[in-house]
C-alpha cells in the first residue's frame, strides 16, 4: 500500500511540475562521480526580479505542498522558483535510482544546489524568501552569494541554534508559567489543572505549542480544560503525537520526507540538543529521536556575525503566536541586519508560507515591486487578509473537536440521573 501511495504521489508531483518543472544534474557529493537530477519549478510571468522560495523542515518538499502558494504568487504577478531539496521527493534518488546517502545531504550542498538552480534558469539575482529552516538556507545563501541577492524575506526565522533554543524556552515559560498578562491567566490555570489531573508533561509540551500557534489562547485553554475532564482523548492524542511523527516518522512521500535529511537537523543544526528537564521545553519533543541520530557537531554558518554585512532590502515576518521561532529571534535579526524591517502578524503562529500564504505573497510583492511601505501599513493590510495554507487544517480539526466536546458536555449535564448507568 505504501509503495502504491508513493507511486501515485510521484505521478501527481510530475503532473504538477508539468511544463514548469526542470532538472539540473548535480553531483551527489559523496566522493564519487555519481550525479542526481535536482528538480525545481518556475511559475509566473517573467520581467520582475524572480523570487526563490525555500520551505522549512528539513524535510518539506516543494512541488506538491506549495502548488496553491505558487498559484497565489502567480496571480500576484510574481516569478517564483522553488527547488525540491536534495534527498526529498523528486530530488531523492541518483541517476541509478538509489536514494542519496545521508552524508551527501548537508547545508553546504543545499546552498550550492540553490545557486545551481539559478544558473540553470539563467537568473542572476533573486529575492530569496526562506521559511523556518529555509531562513537558515536563505541567510547562508546570502553569506555565500551576496552578489546574487536582490532582497530577502525571512519568515519565522532561525539564527543561532543554542541561542534560539534558550530563547524559545524563556519565551514559552514567560507566557505560560510566569505571565502577568490577564488574557493568558485562564490558560495558565487550565495548564496547572491539567498537570494536577495527571496529564503527562510531554503531551502538554506538544499540545501547548500546536494549539496556541494554530488557535490562540482561548482554544488552547478549552482544549486543556476538556482534556482535564476526560474528554477529547482521540484528538488530544493525535495532536500530542503529531510532533514526534513529524520529526522521526516516515513522513508522507513527496510532501514531507525527514529521513534522508535528518543529518542536517541533528548533526548541523542541533535539533537534538538535550532538554533541561523542565516544563515547556522545546527540546523535549526531539529527545527520543536524538538517540537515533548523529550528535550535534556545529553549525555551518556563524550567522550572528555574518548577517550584519547584508546590504539588500530585508523583511522579517514574525507570528505573534510563534513558539518555535518566537518574536525575540526575529527582533534580534532586525537589529543585526542594516535597514531590515519587522512585519508582525499577531494572530499567526509559525511560517506564513504554511499558515498565511496571502500575507507571504503580499510581503513578497512589496519587495518585488520595490514599494516602500511602513511595517505598520503592511501589518494593517495583512490584518484584513484571510489565513490560507495547509497548516490551518490542524486548527480546524482542534476547533471542531472542542466545539463538539463542549456540546457533548452540555447535553450530558442535562441528562437525568439513572442508577446503574
């Protein structure tokens, strides 16, 4: 069944790529002469500075997951290139049909792949749009190829592994354990009640992140309350297990394939750095997977010392509900990059590319059109845009379950007592 699914999705990926798909032969990079076909797609009208869009992960494909994003960008008049990351989807196998070896999947090789795509497309300079892990690649590309960057958009950005982790720890705990914000006080109370009712801490760590990012404090509070009351076990377990499945699971062919790229996540970017043992630690979700992956060796770039040399227009998008790469990281990048502007989206969680595509397209078009608008003006415009993107499916699932749970509890409270029932 899995093989059949992969075959169907591969055909779908090829069909979606269609006339927009291209292949450039690249060295595998394992010390042999073997090559592999690196796939990329290019859509939209030519004429303006092209946009090179780099998704997050590591593990996210480009061709299938972002077809809607490319349609929206094309409608806005943007010329978009998206590369299928080596080791994933249509760039997973070499010319002999063998999967790429893990040692060939490195940040350095991926940055060189991005340059090869531009060479193949005959593009000299681009606006580089990176999301999450893609922001690390975007900044690395800027360090390596500054003359090829016309502008940069960093969406839910990464900066430095150790500092990012510590910053995320402090931010989460400040919100949910030490808050003085009256709007969050009901969430804190619900969280403490869930702990007192015996809900496992690792489950709470994951659910807090996902429910808050996708639904905000009210949805998170009610989800915690209903779980404390013994309801919504099925959807709770689904959400609580979503994180580990994403990190170390089989993924979904041609959508999310974490296996061959895990070396980047753990060896180069420190995803497996140990948790500190306290509540709401972002590293807790990686702890089990870390035992099965290479130890962290070191980052390929020293971005905090390198990005102050960036000389192009830079916009940094930050979700007000982002717990993975929280606002303080975006603010630090804005302080480091000369002239960078911060675009805050209060109701968004992580990655506009995945959860608020109309906002992603709008900010990109501002840069591509060389339009100078204040962050306040852009934020006002974005506030009127509906949220679109596959990530919103989780919000709808949790919201629907919470509504049903609330209704069920209300009905149950009105039922007459019957002995023996």
